[in-house]
């Protein structure tokens, strides 16, 4: 990517957007951040603020810092892989999951279809502490299919669920012939030149943003996935585990904005991109496309000034990507909001007692930042 001075963004208003992030770090909404904003393929803002780590030593944030993306994994790796397989006719959106995974062949799971998983309408639970019972993906998916009770009939209610995407990760492996990390690397990241994007980054922790102190592993987590259920499956899962940089994610965003193609390399068809980024759950008063979150009045943690065409996804660790085709705009905002520990009182979240005095929240800062970027175009 070549940095070209933006032609339609107000310089002073962009400085205000950057100041919002500096204030967010100063008021402990997060320890540090990296932001990368592009419009019409041109970089308007690429900044780093604060620290990549506070413990055991302070390290400054860099624009090249690698982040644990948490649930942003769902759209960048998993949804894209599923759509590739659908285009190749190795899967069908309306296909029953039980035709692919044996553990879903009996009631009540037998009525779940691939589309239900992508749109969070499967009826599966939002979360479960599988890591306390399992040490591999297959056994977790077997429990989901055989033992998990549905909280609603598939297709009748939208409930955001990690379980949906844990199952989708296994579907990629079954239909694609390779585990999600290898499939997504070969079919998405390598072709796009996203060289820093991967599951399970190299053992060196230099250049990686730290997450929280884990009571389960009893150490600060850095360079390995924060999510416990993903950690229990060797760091590779459909719902979490991907690491990336702002630069790489911007390449991905440009591919999506361009209708599935970037620098002459086509990853998805224009039709697939349109389908993914259209609200599939509007009749359920929800905001889910296929994997993606679509901007509505009820979509959480997104600036209200983005257009109704905008879509994106957030990650628990404080990461997000948002794309607005109305403005030919992509906003990548990566923070380490759960370092040194996540929100909450120490006695409630079981932390070791390290807690910052948070005067702002990550979600408030993200919304302010989004709005400031939109304001800079006016």
C-alpha cells in the first residue's frame, strides 16, 4: 500500500479523531491503539498511541504491532472461508449441518443449517466453558451437536453465539480438507499478501500486543490466543484465534470494498460479498448478515454517523474492522483493552487485582472515533 495524501478529508478533523484515541489511552479505556483509515484506497490516517504492554515491562505501541483479533476472526477467516467453499459448491447455505458433521445428525441439532450458523439464528447457546472439559476441537463440536440444548428453534431468533462459529470452523475443515488455519492462509491471506496474518504467531512475542493476565494459565497472555476455548483447540477455532496488523486488515477491507478482488487477485465473487454484507435477520429485528454485523440503530459499539450500508465486526480484545461502501471507507481500530485485565472489579472477574481506573470505555471511544472520521469527510 502506498500512502497518498487524502483529497477529501479534513486534516484538522482527522487530528481530532487521532486525539480521541490518545485520550482513550490516557483515560484507560485501553492501554494502546493502532488505527488505519482509508478512503478510495488511500490512507488517510495510520497512527499508534499508548503501549503494546504494561507488564512485565512497558513497551510502546507501533503501527506494525500484531493483535489478537478475537471475534474479528469470525469474518476475516471463517466467514470468508465458508463463502469460498459455497462458491465451489462444496457447501450450501441451506445445507443441513448434520450432512457435514455426524454429531448434528439427530434432534434437536439436525434442523440447523449452515445459514443459521452464519446468521446466529441456530438456537445454540452464546457460550460455554468447553476449555474446562475438552482439549480438542472435535470433542467440543461433538458436545455441541449431541448434548447442547437449543434455546430457540433454528431460524426464529437471533442470538450472537461463539458456538455457531466453532461449528463453522469444523465445517471448513470437513468440506475444505484442511484445518481453518491452513485453509484461510492458502486461500485468503497468502494470495492477498497479508503476510502478518495467522493463527498461532511465531514464538517470539516482540511486536505483539499483550492481553490480560489469565487465571486459567496463570500468566500474562502475549503471542498466544486469549480466548480460552480457542486455546483449548491449539489456538485455532472458527470464533477466535486469528492475529493480524492494521495494514493486513486494511488489505482485506479493500478486497471486500472492491467486490471480492484486490490487486488483481479475486478471493470472492461480487455476489458473495453482497450476500454476506446484507442484513439477513431484519425480520427478527437484528443486525446480522452472513457473519458480518450490519449497521442498524441497534448494532452495538459502532459510530451512529456511519451510513446504513456500513458493516463490520468487533472483537472482545478491543479490535474492530468497519467498512462503509457509501463513503468508500474502511476503519480498522485495534486496541488491547483487556490488558492488564478485562473490565470489572477484581473480586468479580477473578483477576489478580491489577485494575486500572477506567474513566472511558472502549466502546465509547470507538463510537467517537468513527463519528470523528465521518465528520472529517464533511
